[in-house]
C-alpha cells in the first residue's frame, strides 16, 4: 500500500473524499505497491478503492473517464525507493568516477519501472519471475542491457552469479509480445568477435519483438586502479567491429526489413569513418545511446542554415565542445561563416583532464576543464556549451561547478543549448538568446 500526500481539488479522488494520510491498499482487488500498479489499475472507468484510514479499512467506489487520473499525490514519483544495481560490471563507468563527488553520481540505477517510464536500461539481474510476470501482464516495453548472451561470460562481465540465468527473461518477454530495445557495451577481447556474433544472432532470433540493438564502445576513465583490466578501442579494432556490425545489418535488413543493430557514433569517429546518412539510422531508435546524434545534428543544422535569413549584424562568440565532435562542429561553423562573413566564432575542443583524455564525448566535460582550458582565450561576447554537460534541469556540471561559476571565472556569458541543429544555429546567430 502507498500513502497519499496530496489530493487535488475537483478531481475524482477529491470528490470521493480521499484524504491526505490515507493509504491506498487495493484498486479493484489488486494490491498497490508502486507507481506501475497505480497507473495500470486506475485506467478503468469504475474503481473499487480500498483505503486504510486511522487503522480502519474502507472501500470507496469511483466512476471516472477511462485513463483519467484520480488526482492523488504521493511521497515520491515511484511511491517507494528507486532500485539500485547490485552488479559490479567490469566496464561500469560509475566505478571509474573520482572520489569525493556528490553522492547521487555514485548511485547505480537498475529499475525496470524507470525503464518503462523514462527509457533507462536495466540488466534484469534484480528482477524476479514475479516482476517479469507483472511486466508481461501490464505490457511494459523496456530497455535491457544485454552485453552478451553467453551466460558464463555475462556472469563474468557483471560479477554476478545470477546474471547468466536471467537471460531467460528475454525470451519470456519477447514471446509474450513485449518490445525490447537492447544495449551492448562492447569491450575488446571480452565480448567482441565471436561473442558479438553469438549475441547478435541470439537477439535476432527473438524478432520481431527486439526493436533495436545499440553497440556502444566501453568508456575508460583514468580512475581504474584495482579494476578489471580492459582494452580501449583503436582505429583498427573499431573498423573491424563496424565491418562486423554492417554484415549483420545486411542480414537483418534482408530477413526482417530493418538493420536492427546500430553502432554508436563514437565507433565511426575512432575508425575515422564518415558518419552514415540518415537512412542508415532508420527512425533513430537508439538516439539517446549516442547512435545517430551527430548525423541528426548535422542534418538539422543544414536544414536550418538553408532556411535562415541573412543577418548583417556583427557577432563574436565561441563554442566549447568535446574532442570527438570537434571536426563535425568545425565543418558546420565553416559553412555558417562562409554565408555570414560578419560572424566571428571560435571553436574550442576541450580535452577531458578530469576523467582522462580517452573520454572525448561532450557530455562528460566538467566546469573546471572549461575554466582551465579557456582562461585567457579569445571568447567573444558569449560562450555556447551543450546542455548535455549539465545535470538534467539544472545548471550544475558533473564536478558541481555551476554555469555562473564558469561565467565569473571566464568573464563571459555562458549559454547552454540543446543538442539539436536548429537550436545550435539560432544560438550562433544570436536568435532568442
């Protein structure tokens, strides 16, 4: 049961006289333990709600529109504690974080409810058969970190003796029609080569309910003392993996009408290959996994540039980006400057000294690296940064430095922008900023 902490006026719950402090015990005879139970069972038009008030059970009957909300609030969105990961994955980036950072950065989320609601990836290792039955009953499409379908290897990679046997849940869910997006964090000499062949073949056999598979190269920070020894990708190994994946794409495209498996942008950059055209990414099913982000950014930017009206005002600014995206960003800015000769825009590639220079993505740039590397550089009137550097819905970098701190240290206005080409061009041209 869950405790009510808020009742919105003029809602079905308010009209039924549910009060703050009441406990929701059951809805139509079904136990309510968390947000998924609540959302699933309030969808019906007629509800028999059992509440517990002052230690006494009471039943309330409510009639409302189908799928309408009741108007209740609870202590937390999930209605109980977020489930954490109990694995010790050899590639886990959280284990590679430096000490003395804020506590929330060390929390390993592994909650299937957040997977359904927000797209988080889960390993399945802390799920029981009861949990899987509920996922199937509620028809919850989720995202799964698979990494390998070799049970023994999965146990080794996750340092969890149950990780291999939990693979059975994949087939149970796909057989029941649950749609899954899958993720493979690829570690050279560990789950690549023949092991990657096995994993992709096994997942392909679960079609059509495997919607997409992302292959993401392992990220290695400089804080790996005492951790499992892993090998970073080189140009040669990245080329080999891309060739392997593209062979599977051709196979899946013939058999299922979809490429199904998609390599992260970082693999193309490491291999020094051109980012594919938009058709390669189909509907961008793994965009949030860094798959197709650069292609999408470029296409959006070029569309916006084609439609943009000429502006003869002089503008002087700068942009900070990660090493990985530097060449693409330079190409885009060169095209803008060619069209607007009065635009002075400096582009700076920020080396990740905080996590180590093998980390090249823009989203892991810290405030202190921005300050130390841009100090005394010509920055113009405004510095543009990607909002991916910041904690969601805040102005705080990973190292707890705020945007205002960077502004104070550099003596310049800092403007975070969303990761899309339209906002980027607007920001470069000074529109709405």
